[in-house]
C-alpha cells in the first residue's frame, strides 16, 4: 500500500481480544491507552498482554503528549518520518495527519510521504528528519554533529531529548505494528475518531 495522508484502518493477523471477554487488567490497560482503545483493533490485539500494553501506553503518552518541551508538531514530524522510513504506512498516515493539523503545513508532509526523507522541506524540518534517519536505520549513526545541527536550528537540549525519545519509540512501535498486522484503506463512511482524539491530546 502506498503512503498516504488519507485515514486508514489496520487489520490484525492475530485475533484481537473481544471487548466483552476482557478481564479487569485488560480493561484497565485499555483505559490507560485512551478512550478510543476499547474499539481499536490494534489495542485489543495488544490486550493479550495487559501489563505490556499498560507499560507501552504510559511510555508512549509521556513521550508524545508531555505538556512542555519540544513542540508537538515536531514530535509528530519525527514520528511520521521514522514511520515512512520503516515502511509503516498506518503510523505514517496517523502521525502525518497530526503534523499537518498542528503545523498547517500539508505540502511538506505530502512530499515526505511521497518521496521519502529526501523530500524538500524547511531547514528546521530537514535537521529533524535527518536525525530520525540517522537514529532509526539499523545501528544508530547519529553523533555529536547531529546534536550541533539540532542546536543550530533552535532546539534546546531538553527538546533534543524529547525528539530522541519520539524517534526511538517509533522505531520500536513501527516494528510492533508491522509484526502484528497491516494497513488497509478505510471505508467511505469511516469515522476518524482515533485521529480526532489524538489531535486533542497533541494540542493539550
């Protein structure tokens, strides 16, 4: 499937846990993940291991929705770039749309999804995307020159830590999602409630 900014659905290869069959720990893990998780095939698939899902969601929410630090649009750009590089069409769609809605810059994200990390973009976005590439391909290749480049476009040291967390968690999250299912085109009547919720979280 081609990369796209259109909403997608995700089809698991393992059977999700039916919501009616979830035990107390599984329901608590779904609550920790967010209000849409109870009807989301991905979270219901991860609910097979409630403790791991709880840990995953706490870490993810802390990294991506912290109330301060790196601007959320930059976190979403890093997530989309990492997902594009790793071949995770679903994550690139979700986080690409979040970046567009936060930054109001649809052209950059459309180019990134179509052409990959070499797409034309602003100097600040280029440095962020380059850092994602160098951290996320096999053994990380980032070094002190990357830190200096990030500082040169205005990132503070705490923001660089935030960015590194965002890239690293998507290097892991992409592999988790790609190992358990695949993206599919959404039906015409698809309600992107998950995307709306994530945007609300991202905007604080």
